[in-house]
């Protein structure tokens, strides 16, 4: 379960309209979409990972846990591919899930299709159950394993969401009707889900998703700007400290726009509250606009703090930086208002 950054600890001390919490209950799926500009992907959806109905992660190239291993495989054209594939077994383990405790993993695709992997299949085929991303280093995750010999030989191509069942009984497939059944009844949505991830900027600490921001209330303690400032500025240092991070232990912080790192900050930049700040537009759905040295800025989809772990080796992408006014609607990064817990048409994003 995600521990969201809570404004409750600062209750009653602000008029600023930003919230940090998990999302509200979702009785139906949202069909909204968002653009991911500059990577050739058109409109894409974030792919949320659920464990027994609890949203715990987003499967995005830029938000994979640090240290994830990449693999080659034989190319249809001969030889070996680049190291672009992730093993499903490794991925769930990197999320802090014991693969031995999993009953089943369901990879949802478009048109209510599900590629189901049972517990014994996960272990038996752990070297061949692979996925990659449509743009190799960006885009949507997609199925890259053979269904030969599996109990459910369904190929879904692009993922729309991933459901892992540990303590809950997974839905079962009816060969007679073709439906997925839960307690004998056709499943019309992902079972057990009461909450989705918030739509705003996600915050990670050493690879673990600890919360996300959406509009509601940020306390005055986070404000660094003057009371009469045109735009209210908030401190990244103070906000990150509210997540339980010892600022003195920070090795680096990556500010990610979509799948590109816009800026990597050093630990020294968090010694003062106003060194790195952010603002929020009323139309940004919680996506913060980060302000960096040199009057640069970027709409941020995730902030990744590395305190106990070394930051991954990756290049800063100049294209991830924006020079736009703050009231311009965000165009990079996925939003969870796109999440379709009914398994909607995730392939219509091109």
C-alpha cells in the first residue's frame, strides 16, 4: 500500500489548494487521455500495478525500480537483440513482492483480453516471460513472451494494467462463455479496487513509490515565496522531508518529465528550502512545474529521490525541459485519469 504524503500532519494551516493522498474510490473507468509529446508515442496511458486491488506502482520505463536487470533475446532477423527486455519475475521481485507468494498475475490488454500467468508458470518460465517498451526507452509496456504451453494462450500486446493476486482469489476464465468470472459471476471491472493512484506528480524514495500530489491543500510550511508573489512557490526540500527523508542523506534527486530526466539535483541543493521550488497550475491536475537554476522549468511527472541507494546511470534529456508559461496545460507524462479499471481499449493510443 502506498504511503501518501499526508497534509494531515499540517492540518488547518493553509489555504493553498493542493493535496497529497491516494485517489478516491473509482466506481467506473475514466476514458480521458493525455499526450506524451516528443517521443513519437502519441497519446498513452499509465499502466498501474495492483496487488489485491491496491495500486502500488506504475510500469513506465522512467519509473522502473533502480537496479532492474535488462536482457537480450534472439532476434527474428538473426543474432541477438539489444538489452531491452525485463523479466516479469524480476520486475515483481523489484517491487518488493515475493514471487513465491503470488497466486496469479493478470496482464490486461484491450477489448477485455487478459494474459494470465499462474504461480507455477511464473517460476517455471521466469527466463522467458519478458516485456519491453514500445520505444525501447519510452512508451507503453508490451508483452514479449510466447503463450505456447501456458494455460491461457492469450496475446494482448500492449498492457493497460497489471493485476497481481496474493491474498485474494484471482478471477478464472470460463472456456464455455469466454468470460472472466469472480465467484461465478462475469467480471465487469478489475475486482477489489477501491482506489487509483492520484493523477499528479509521483514521488519515489529509493525506487519505492511513496505518494503522489493532487490538488487540494499544501500547508504554509511548504511555501517559500513572499505573500504578495504573483505565483505561490513551494519548497521541494520541505516537501521531500515531509515524506520522512533525511535531507542530509540525499545522494541525488531526478526530476522526470514523461520518460526523460529534465534535471538531476545534488544533495547539497536541498540544504536550503528555496534552492529548488515548484508551482502548480489550476489546470495541471497535480503535476508540479519545477523551477531550476537558469530560469529553466519542466512539468514533472515523477520526482525520484535516492538516499540509501545510488542513483541510476542515465543522461539528462534537454528535450524534457520546457520554457513555457506556468498556466500552459501539461503535455508530457501519463495521468492516472486515463486508468481504465474496466480493461478499456488501451490500443487506441496511436
